[in-house]
C-alpha cells in the first residue's frame, strides 16, 4: 500500500492572496513549473490500454488555469461597459477591475499564457566607426545648410545642401558594405523586365483583410465626416495657399507658429489629386499619415509579442475612434503617431538584433517628426529613455559603451534633419516656443493654482481617459466618455497588468518601456498647466495611440494563446476563439457607431455651416454680383469669414464686414449680398436704413439651428426685383 504524501510548501502552487502579499513585499513567490505525471506502470506481459479518445472526455476541465483568464476577462468587460455607460455604482466597477487585474496578473505569473517573443541576436554591439570620406563632407554640408536656411526659407540651394549632408552622414555611419552600385544595377535590371511574384498564404490573406478593414474605416464618408471646418483649418489652408503660390517657409508663423510637414504634404496632395485649397486636401494628407502608421504598429507589436500581437494592434487601432478622428479632423495631429511608431520600432529592433543601421533609421524618424507636430519633441526623449532602460538590464552587459555610441549616431542623424528648423528657431525663438510656453507658464494666462498640484491633477485626468473621461475638446473627441470602446478598454487594462507582471517575472526592458511610453507621449497634454481644461487633449496625446493599441492587442492575443494551450478539447478552444471573435466584432461595430453617428452628429451640431454660406456667395458672384460685393456681417461667436471665402472658391477674398463699416458701402452701384446671423436684429435694421431697396430672406440650413439671413441689394441702375440666387 502506497501512502501519498502532501505536497510540500515549495511544490504547491501559491494562492492568489499569497502571491499578492509577496508582490507587496517585493519578493515575488516563484510559480513552480507544472510537471508531467509519469506514465502508470503496467504488469509484465499485459498490453497498455488505449488512450481514451478526445470525444469521450469532458469538454471542459475545471482548474485554476482554466478559470483565472476567462473570469478576469468577463469581469473586466463588465467593469468597462459599466464605466462607459455610466451605469451602476462607480466603486463596483473599480472593484471588478481590481479583481480582474489580480486574476489576470496571477495567471501571467503562473505561466498560464505561452507568450511569444522574437529571438534576440547573440552578437556583440560593435563600436561606431565612421567613413571619413563621407563624414567630413557631411559636416561641411550641414554647416552650409544652416547658413542657407537663413530667412526662414527653403531654397533649391538649401535643399541640395540639406539632402547632401544627410546622405553623406548616413553613408558615413552605415554599418556593412555600401552596395549602392549593386542595388542600382538590380533596379535597372528589374525596370527593363518588371516582374512581381506574389504568394499569399492563410496568414497573408488575414493580414490583407485586417488592413483593408482599417483602410475602409479611414476612407469611408471622408468628405462628410466631419462635415465642416473650424478656424484652425482656415489658418492651414491659407498656409497651403502660400506654398502653392511659391512661398516655401521652414516654419509658418501664422496662428502662433506651425511646423512645415503638413503644408508640403497637402501641397503634394492638391497637385496630385487636383483637390485644390480645400478641406478634402487636408483630410487626404492626414488620413494617409494615419494609414502609414499602421504597418509600423504591426512591426512594433511583433517586437513585443510576435506577429499576432502586431496584427491585433492593427485591427483594434485601425477601426478605433481615437486615431480615426485624429486623422479625419485634417490638422497635424496624426503626424505625431506617424513618427512615434517607426522611431520606437527601429530602436527596439536595433537593440534586439544589435544592428546599428536600425538606430540610424530611428534617428531619421525622430528628425522628420520634429518637422511635423510640436508634441513630437517628446520622441527623442522617449527613445533616449528606451535605450537607458535597456542599458540598466542584464542583456546590455558588456555592450553599454557601444550602445551609447549608437544612440549618439541616431542623435546626429536627427540633428542633421532638424537643422533648417533649428535655424528658424534661433531666428524667432519666441514664436517657435510660444505655444508651449503659453501652456506651461503664465505667458498668456495666470496659472489657476500651484504648478505641482495642477500637474498631478492633469496626470490623473490623462491616465483615466482610457476608462472614464476623454475631456471636453469636442472638435477632436466625443466629450466625457472613455477614449476606448468598452471591449478595447477592457483588454487595454488587462494588457497593462500582463506587461507589468511579465516584466516582474522576466525583466525584459521593452515591457517596461511600453508601459512608460504612455505617460511620456501624453506629456504635451499633461503639462497644459495654464489651461487644465485642455487636458486630456486627444491631439497632444496622440503619440500614445501607438502603445495603447499594441498593449490592448497584446492582451487579446494572450487570451487566444491561453485558450490554445490550456483548453484540452477542440470544442472548448473553439468556444474561446468564437468568444474572442465576437468581442472583436463588437469593437468594430462600436467604433463605427462612435465615429460615423455619435461624433458626426456632435460635430455637425457644434460647427457653423460655412460651406452653405460659401455656396451662397459663389452663387451670387457667378450670377448677379461679384465676390467683392459679397459680405458676411460680423456677429459674436459666429462663422469664420475666411472659411466662407474658402468654400466660395476665393480663399484670399475675405467677405468679413462689421456693422460700423456698412455706411461706407452706401455708394456701391453693383449688386450686394449680406449674410447675417439669425439673431442680428441690429444689423438687419442698419441695412434697411442704408439700403431700403434690399430684400431680406431666410436660408434654411440642412442642419437644424444653423439657418441664417440673406439681405440682397439690387444694383443702383436696376430697381427691379433681383432674380433668386442659384441653389
């Protein structure tokens, strides 16, 4: 008779309470690896009994490993759904989230999830060696570029010098043989006999489907969602008009100053697609920037947890309301994540494979990002933080000096790309820093409280936007709701827990960097101390789009991998995968509703119908009047007259006029058009006094509450009634 001894304290799996207490003591309990049971011994001469078939087993085996993950996911979904709907008690949702986080973290620590991670190269990081034949010309050309960029102008000479300095620097620092001639010969050979071999397996087809879905979400209803422009668009289109007119600025001073990337991108779009100076031109450029971010999100997700994580990040981020709106609003905001993703990806891949060339490409992305959107000034800080974290870990042992040299090489590339903008910043420092200084300090407005108190409050408000409140900036958000749909939000918070616990267990630097990157990339929003109401701002925090959806995709894939490893039968695994597929479909449908119904309605009701006023002006000018005699009478908090001019097709012909200026038009002999606010009784009375022969009518807008008045004055030689304006 054999007596089975109880498992020793070291052999048994700890309870969740014991594991949590060990974390609080900063001495985590190691989880014993599961040991396979030895095969039962058989009496000599007797054949082994056949293993029972899978169909004969119970379809679900209940154990801690099979319970922790599904319970955590269900509780997180319930909690986030309740927070999104503002239903139930807040403390109940918080409690459910805490329990879900504890269970998910416990499962990660216990090894329930077979995480994937790309293999690291076992090669030393070589020191930076530069080719002097290219390095010296690079330095000379960079100095000449700085001199040629004087006056805040791009010229053909400065562009040649700038390009030459960058090419020479890259050739100087590039690791390995320079095979420029060989690449050129291969290109010529291909150009003579073009051929394309395309083979798609199951994975390739799945990738194409996901990217196609993302493209659909970004391009469908692009002309109508959002439907109108705001004043910032007028500034951008006037800058675009300057570029198309031959004024090639490095830094555009209009509207407190703007970097140049969007304006040259929009000029290329206007010329290529023939869309002119229009809202659609701006939209196409920024939507393309948003779409170009997705491949790098895929690659960065692959660095974190394999290709499935990359694809899940593209799926969730491609349909998500936050990056979709950031792209569609047609301002510079989508340029922030566009350069965050490649800068982080090339840095992570360079450290994993020990390839210096990837660091050079990361520096190139950093430098270009500085020409895009001012919050991108956080990208070099984040890359430096990433390298610093790597150097603090054991994997950097013996490589630290070489890797610091690589970081310096990336900084040199970024600096050369930045040189023209550096010259502009030196020539007009106040304008270059104005926007940031007005938010951080009291240059424009007194701080509403102690700086540290405001900062901590802003940090809290920014971090809770994922689950609770994305702020009050209605132009770029659906106000006062979570920035993530409830499915993505639940997986994002579980992903944060999973990465944190995996870092405690495996001590991999990239896990920690992905977590820290979110507050770092949101810092341009958080440091809005003078205007805390602007935080959270989904525009200034847009760089956090990249790690946010990668982390959510990481948790989604983790659950899928758990189901394939922990569940024993095909029926159970099929049920789990079906559940995840349904959740993904819910996320897709939810984000469609958020963008094309909720946001579109909110935005339409919040903006003025300048397109309809512009159409009236155009109809008047092309029938009975002229653009010079079409006027928009000023009224507080009403239409931007520049937008009316842009919609009318004459962006430089501003129709604005103020009531005190009406008297000066009394001698005009041509037909005149006046557009007035519906509440402007004083303006109507003044026009009737000056032009008693005029005719007042009401324009009925397609949007409720956006009607306006039209006062039409016939020419002095013709006192007969004027014909109706073309629609």
